C-alpha cells in the first residue's frame, strides 16, 4: 500500500480524503506496533476499554485524545511506547440491551436458555465492537492494534480464573449470605458504587402496632417503605428513651401478618426521630440487618427476584412491590391503624443500570475481602504518593474510597460474563459444599479427594462482576499470569488516563488487585480528565437530549479539527470544558476555529513549498549563522523557545496549554509575521538572502509540523510527507520531537523584535481606524526618549516600513513640531504618530464617524427602553431578554471605540 502525499498540496486542505489514507497507512505499516526488544525506556498505557454496547460519545473523544497526545509525544522522544486497545464485555449493559429486544418479542432469556442467549450476546459483541473499533481508528489514536484485547478473550478469561483461584486460596474470596443491593430490573446484585442516590418527593407513613398484652395501646412506627413491614421481626427503641424503657422485652402484634414480634432496645435508634420507635426488617434494610444479628432476630425475605411479593407476604403475594405498598397502606387505613401521613423528601438508592430503586435483598453471594488490599494501597498513596494523581486533588477522593471499603460482592446473577470457577456437588444442599478450581478437570480431581469417586459436579451459574476482570486490565492484557516478554518490559504502566467518576469503580480496584497479584502497583501516574459539557455548562445526557455525536463533527470539520478543538479547551488537568454547538445547524464555532487553524497551516505550507522550488529541508541544508538576518534569528529563537515550552508542558501533562502555545506561535508568529517578513527576500535577486530565507522557512516549517504532530497527526503527516519527499518510507510519528537548541534562544532579541511587531501592529490599526485603502502609503513618526528603543526601531526600520506601507518613517527622540492632525498610538514608551494631512479628508471622516455613532446610540436607546420596561423583562422569553442585554453590551463597546476614534481626530 502506498500512502504518499500528493507531489504538491491541493489549494484547500481536504481532511476527508487525507485522514482515512493516513489511518490505513499507520496501521498497515505497523507504525504503532511496539517491540519489547527495541531500546528506549518503556512508556506503556492501556486504553480504558469502552463497553461493547453502542458507540463512542464526546466524552470518549476528549478522554482518548488527551492520552494520544502524550503517547505520540513519548514515541517521538524515543521511548519504547505501547498503547494497548481493547473493549469490555459489560455484563449488565449487554444483558439490558438483549433482554429489551427479547421483551419486545414477548420473551425472556429464560425462554432462550443460556446457550442460545450467549450466542446472541457474542453476535452483539461482534457487531458493536466493530462499530467502536472503527470510531477509535477514526479518532486517529496511535494504538497497537496487533495487541487488541477483549475482557472475555481466551487469555483474559484465563487471567480472571487464576485471579479468582489465588484470591480464594488466600482466604480473600468466600461465599456467604448477606444483604446485597438488588436490582429487580436486571435481576442481579449490584455493588455500592453502582447505586445512585436520587432525591424524591414521597411520604412518611405512621402505623399503629398494638401491644400484645394490651391491644388498646399502640406503638407508632414510621416508614417510607410500608411494603417491607410484611417482613418485620421486631420494633426497636433507644435504651435511654424513658417513654418505652418498661416495654423492652414485651411484644407487639404485627397486624397485617397477625404475628407477634418483640420490642428490643438498640443504641442505633434515634429517639428524636418520629415517635422514637423503629420497625426492624432484617432481610430488607442494611441497618436492620445489623440490628437483627445483634438481637438474634429472624430474617424473613418477602420479595421475589423481580421485586414482587413472595409467599412470605401472605395476602399481598404476587403484587409488585409498589402495588403492595399502596395495598398495605389501604389495609391499615381500613383497619383504623393508619395514624397519619406526612409529605417527605428523602434520597432513594437507584440502580445505575436498571434505573429503578434497588432493594436490599438477602441472598447467598460471593464476596471478596478487600480490607488488607485497600490498606496496603492507602499506605502507598499516603506515604509515597504512589500512584500520583494529576490533578493532585483526586488523591483524597481515591484515599477516601480506600478507607471506607466493605466486602465486595463479586457475583452477578447473569449469563454474559466470566462464569465463576466454582463447582457444587449435585444434590447436596449444603451451601458450603463446593470446589474452586482452574478447570472442570481440576475440580473433579479435588472433589473426588473430598467427596468420593462418585461425585457429580455442576458449575456455579453466576458470573463475576464486570469490574473484577477490568481490575486486571493493566497486567492481564500483557499476558499475566504468564511471565511474558510484554509483561516484563511494559509493566507497570507509565500512565492511566481516565475519568473521575470511576476512580473507585476502576482505579482503586486495579491498584488493589495488582498489588495483591503482582506485588506492584499497576501504573505510576493517573491523569484524571474532565467532562465535555454542553454549551450551557450542563452535563451531557441522553435524558436531556443535549449530547453531541463526535462523528457528526468529524464528518463536518475533520478529525484533527475536533481533536485540537477539544484539547485546546482544556485549561488545566481535570478541568471540564464547554463545547459551543448550534443544535439547529449542527455547527460548532469551537471546532470551526480549529478547522480554520488547519487551513491556515495548509496555506502557509503551500506558500512555503511553492517558494522552496521542490527542495526539501535536507537538500537545502542548515542556514549559515553568519548569513541570518534579524527576522531569521528571531523566528529561530521563537521556535526553539516554543519547543522548550511545549516539552515542559507535556512533561507535566499540560496538553491543553500546549495546544494554545502552538496555536499562538504558528498562527501569529510564523504565519502572520515571519512569512510576511520573508516574502520580499523570496522574490529577491540576492541569491544568498533568498537561499537563507528558504533554509529558515523550511527548517521552521518542518520543525513546527513535528511539534504539532501529537495534536493534529493527519494534517502534519500529509504536509511533512510532501515537504520531506520521503515517499511514505517512514512516518512523522517516528521522527524525533524537536529538542530546543539553547544557543539559538535569545530572550533579548525576542523582546526587541516584539517591540517592532507591536509598532507595526499599531500602525496597521491606525490605518484601519482612518479607513485607508490597503495600497495607500503613509508617513509615520516614531518618538521615544529611550535610546535603546530607538536603536531597536532603527534596526527594524525596513520591516516597519514594508509591513506598515510607510514611505516615510522618522525615528526621533523629541518632536520638533507635533502634527496638528494626527492618528496616534503607544507602544511601551514609544509614541506612534501617523500624520493625516493629505491622507484623508478629516471633516468627511469625522462626519462619517459621528453618523455611525449616532446610529449606534439610537439603537442603544431603543434597547434600553425595552429593558427598562418591566412588562418586557417579566413577560418576554428569557432568551430574548438575555439577547437584548448582550446586544446592548456589544453596542456599548462599539460606541466606546467610535468615541475614542473621534477623540483622537
């Protein structure tokens, strides 16, 4: 495959033809394939694996582009770079997708059976994974696709089984009955961090429980979940509450179940809340669970897995939990046992996946004791700052999670995922009659030793929590548990780049599991990226319908434009960004500005290539230092200073600051100033001056393409290939990142040249303010009492005269006679004067400015009248009122500018 760029660039940059060509070239040529036998310090990362449940969103575009900038930079700095791609099997998410499809057909997964359901899951994985991989390639990420992984591929499945067995043999995994977060929608347990607390408007119902020995007396209990009283096994009071002290040890009747339950005393009860009496349902509330254990209370489960009431709910059996809630309230009201109902706002735990309220549910599950692992990681963070979080503030969040971890429920009642490597003795009801093994063969060997030769085994039906396999990702992707060449060379990873919302979900689990299984923390640095927010600052979400499809913007503006726009908006590590986007037109001014930047570079490169006359930088060679003109030394100094700043920023993960730095250097200094300054020399008959100008132009252009490559890989590859004429034998991605040449950096020269540029800029502004036509020449007077400033101006006289079109330029210490009619500006302590005599008709110019000012003032008066009218402000749509305020502010700025121009006249 030949991916050579055109012999000469087209008049306009076409990202839609260019970008796919180079993406194919990079992959086919193995540009990003790592070789552990090659020299260079290792720099490795694993891509946070997207779920195989759909397509990438704008958050992915930012989160994946940021580390790609670093990866490309490190590769160009000579590091031996590996960036591993992959996808996650996402148990619950895939189940949700497939079961929704089955539900539309009037079926469930149980109608299909496990084998057929898994066939459909694998088919979905192949389809969705193909979509995601195409989008990752479209982003231009420098991933090593030869090492692509999937959390359920053969190697990673082996790693998961090995991790489970090692944890079990170390006494860290066990099976037991406990209260778990149960999602009735997905019918599986979910971890604490998969639960969202949502504030809801509800009620607090107060019910009367008659005393067993005096039915005319009642204890009043309050609850937000009336249906759970079907499983009450006690009423608790505070032992120091004088109102109920004498009742402790007695019984009340649970009316709806006609069951006697004890009154117990427990310090957990808040005597100030409600009546001071609390109903205790140990099987359906985590706090009640602990009270139940302390007081040896029965645990009565009243729910089925789908959230309906089971046989223990007697008269409510078969009702949905929320139907049962209303039925219970009605029963108490009908029996005159409903004391009162209050409006009540409280938080309700919702399943992150199922989007329904979770139920604390008593069941036998598999658990992982993470206490020792968490403590080890906490000490490493507190004592060695390992890993180091960027920004540092997220360290406290990470440590906070580690400090409060409880046993991790790792089993899920699903079919798609890593089936737990445990086998039960068929027909044995003892929940502890099981074998944990690496294979069925090994399980039978162990079982025969333990239970006899005739034993028959059946494997655990549950699968592991998705985060169990994801927690192994940094080392399982490199071949663990085998001691592979990749594992030896690239582990621990150098960097983990991810979002703040999964610091516990993923980052903490990776550190804990890696520390336990490999003896090392999995990565050195953790870069926490921010969110891409909607234009109004709100979080993008499907429910708000305010998301932005990155593919649409790439198809409109190109991939490099989107990449650069997103990264350039990042003010600091971890900061959220807002993306300007017009939902009616599908346009983004932010991304459009980045596309304009790409076009600016393309046009400047075309100009350079046309003036280099098919000579490459290598053919032209380095310029003779003695032949360099002042502007040459300035641009070379600025280039090297910029290279030093870019390196400093990237070493601190300042990808956004680096983007803004290069934008300013390339657009303002190289394109707008140096190219303009060098044009006369490129047309000159002076062969030496022309050759030096070509050499400097080629040197700086080639260097800035390498500087910019990590941010805009496709554009820079296209231009660099044409400039260097390497005929696609190599890639700019494999070239060295420009290292600053200290001897070329001259801060004094840069400050002096900046004075010249600012002077030209002021003269150009004065020309614009006085409406001079572009070809009209002027006279200019530059006055400064500073000898140093006059010396600089004198040195830059030709540049000033040329770019300001000044046929007469005077540089003086004092004004002999100040012109009567003059446009004036200031640079430092320099007065910049442009006499207007014979240039413009002063009276006509004044009349025009006064007329323009009058129109603006009239318009301002009308808007102010509207905004001063309460009827308009209170009744007009908010966006209309705000639009008027913005318009007024803009007009006020215009009026101020015109008034100042009149004052100068």
